[in-house]
């Protein structure tokens, strides 16, 4: 093997190109199983983010169900999810461009079953007995102060207006019909709660004419988060609750709630999108479930009657969208060596089969950095968590005594979490000689309710402290260069990034992807799902208006003197483009080095391969310019004002 060349950190030539990252950005969601056929949603950057329903037959053949130009994606809650349902190979899906529901029978073209209207649909379940689906519905009206959410029924034959089944609360999700079609369970919640704060689980009888009666709340409340209600094959209701401080599994038997699991682990996740699933019934006597502990996901089999719990060894550290059928389970999974994939597990042989990967990785393992799970002290005598990726490239070593530049990553949400799945965006940096710290700051999911709620009232403070203290921890260990520290993040992570650059002097550069700079603009201009999100994270508005201004980077732009590159989708309905433009205009006026890349047609989260490539290379160019790094390969330059 050739002896590694000596090159400065950041200047290493990498086989992981921006083109490769963009091509590997295939996304998977919404796994379904129907009579041996497996379905999932595939988001394709090569088709500008078009979402396609893909089917794998019992014989193993894989084909697209959704013909071009149809795009199976709902805009309900703006983040979507749960955009299709399937039964007896008939697919119902939401088409992105008009948000109507379409029915697609085997071998047939899609046909609309809802009229043209300002409605959005998600999380549908078939009610074959009554020739309809039941779903969450969101009605937009120019005359209403905010959209109206309901549970509704839509006839499979189409043509008629949808029928409202349940209304009156701000949000509805997870309608689930019992096996005999006689009972319906669902989740509901009201402002200012988000679904991970507190939700209610309701059950009603379904009458022969399809109307509901005898509705009652069976679990949940403003301080208890219920996740994923499901009916067992024998008609018992199960759900996940964080009433113990951890999202664990419970059942409702004889009108009594009984714990099925009692672990200091999370069996649930924040419901940012519809259709999420972390457990499924293989049979009435066996549940297949996924859970996370200390940032790593595991798979297990669980007997709902005895509580017998058996861990299943797999190579994966990330698991989600889990479904099961007799003798098997299907889920989306990945690890630090494996990209996300649709995986089938044979429960008899305990072997895993990758049905579809987000991309075939031909990169040698010696180019890939492995995450180190770290725990470090932070403000208020607390601790926080992160994954540290050191530079890794088999072809290079750095000069003696040199330390690498560090990119601190703050995830979005902010109630989300960093993943250990092979992420070529991270490996893009580490293979060039950058170190990466992916922070699970206080407020992140996966560490229990108490850790999640440490962000309440403290957003823009403790999350920022954790990013700063994570970098300082690595500095004390001697892992990174104190003069080449950068912080980057998207959405809520972009806000954390901007706050870190504004209110602290540790970082020397930053990148904000559709980040929030003005909390007042966000709280007064965002969509319904997040309209009162900041009530918990910051405080009620306008009562706490001073706190909103104090925490907003745009209010304190005089304190921001750090070079910054900003990326923004011009069609973003969550963080409006004016958020980016305000901070860029201010920095230009101050004489601070700043670059701005707006992308027409992009929304909240970049989907086009062209955009993904351009933004990644632009960020690399920006850091190379600021940190005086000579890149191994030329990239398209970026105009930087005030350089």
C-alpha cells in the first residue's frame, strides 16, 4: 500500500465528491406491507425531489408505482408524511402539485377521488367495509385565521366531498381502525402543544353508516405525549406514552392502561411528520419494536402478554418506519458504515436483506470516519451528548503538530436528534481533513423527556451553550484547531448557528441553511403546525416580546462579526426568505464577510441534486477562503462580500 502523503488538514483529495453526495441523497419514508407486497416512498434528488411510491413483489421484483409527473407528497403540517395508503394493491396517495387524493388500481393510471379544493390529506387508513378511507384533513381558507384540521372520510369511488368525522381541536393524527372496523382510535392536541409535549388518545365506536359515537379520551393530556396508537390483530389497543419520563409501550385492556415495556429507553420519536412507526404486530403474540438508548437504535421482539423482551442483533444503529407481517419485519435502517436502506428481516433465521439502498457505496472503509459517542459537561452543571468524527483518509496524514479545523453541526427541529447512519455529507468533510462534531444538545430526542424539556424556555441559550461547550471539550482534549472552528446548521439548527456566532466569540466562521434570524418574524409568519411552538421554547408571544428580541440574532447584529455563508430556498413556507435576507443585508452593511446563495423552487430542506451539490461545494469554498486552505480540487467560486 502506498505510504500516505503529508498534506495540511482540509486540503486532502477525497473520493467523496459533491456529485456523489447528491446522488446518495435518496430518501426513504412510509413503509407499508400489503399481502406480501412491500411499499415505500422514495424521494429522488435526480428528479428534483419527486416522491415515488415503489413496490417490491413477494417474488422480489421492484418497480415504481407512481408514474411521472405524479409526486406522492402531502403538504399537511407543511412537513407532510403519511402521504399514501395501500390495501389489496389499491393505492391512495396525495399528489403534491394540487394536494388532491388519487386512487391507483393495479395496472391503471391515477384518478382523483377528491375535488379541487384548498384541502390537504395525510395518514389515511382503509375502511373497506364502508368503501372509504379515513384520514387527517387540513382545510385552508382565505377567510380563516388559520387552517382547520379534522378527521375525515373520503369515498374510494370519489366525486363526493369528504365527510368530517371529528372536529373542534387544533390538530388530529393517526386515525387507526380496529380489525373488525367497529372502533376508531386517533390522536389530537391543541395549541400551544406540539405532539411531543402532550397529546390525547381517543376511541370511538364506528356506526354502520360510518358516523362515530361514544367517543372518549382513554390516555394522554397536556403533559403526556402519546405516539402511534395501533390495534393488535385480536383487537386490543396499544400505544406509546412518555408518562414514565420515557416513551414506552402500553396497552389498554378492560379499560385499564397497562405497561408493556418499562425501560429507560425511547420507543417513540417526535411526530414531525405523519406515518411514523417504531413497532408493529407480527402476530397477536409478538411485537417487533425499535428503541433508542444513548443515541443508538436497537431492534427487539416483545411478547405483549408476558412482557418477554428479546433483543435482535443487527448491524444497524438507526431504525424507523417499522412494519411487520407473519414471519418478517420491514423497516428503514442504516449505520455508520451503511447508508439508509429499506431492509427486510426474516424473524426465523434473523437475517437481514437490503431491499433498496439509498446508494451503493463503493468507497473503501479507510476513507470513512467512525463516530465516537461523547458526553461532555455544559452550562448549569448539566451534561450533553454528541458524535465526534475525526478526519479520515487513507491517502493522507497531516503535518506533525497540526490540528484539524472543526465543523460543529447543530441538527434541526430543535426536537430532533443526530443520527449515526452513514452520512456522506459528514464524510465529505472528514475525508478532506475536517473534524465534525454532531451535537445532540439539550432538547434533542432520544434521551428521555427530562432531557428533551431542558430546552423549554431556553431555546437559543442551552442549545448554543452545548455546541460551544462541545467544541471546548474537544479543544481541551487537543483534538482540533482553536483558530479554525466553524458551526453550521439548518432550520432550527441554523438559528442555533446564528446565535452561536452572535452571542459567543468561539467560532471563526459559520453556515446557515434556511436558519431563523428573527424570532418575531417566525412567530408571526409561520404555518399553523408551529404557530405556537415557541410558546414553550421561548415564551408566550407577545407577552414575552422582549425575550424574543433578546434571543434574535438580527436584533444584535452589531455583535455578529464572524464570516457567514447563508443558503435559502425561495419557496420556503416555514422559514421565509426574508429571514435570510435580513441577516445578509445587515452583515453587508457592517462590512463582515458574507455570502448568500438563494435557490428558486427549493422549499424547507433542499431536494434537488443540483442544489445539494452547489450548496455543499459553496460551503467548502467559503471555509477554504476564510481558513486559508488550498483545496485539492477546484470548485465553483462563491461571491463573498466584504472579503
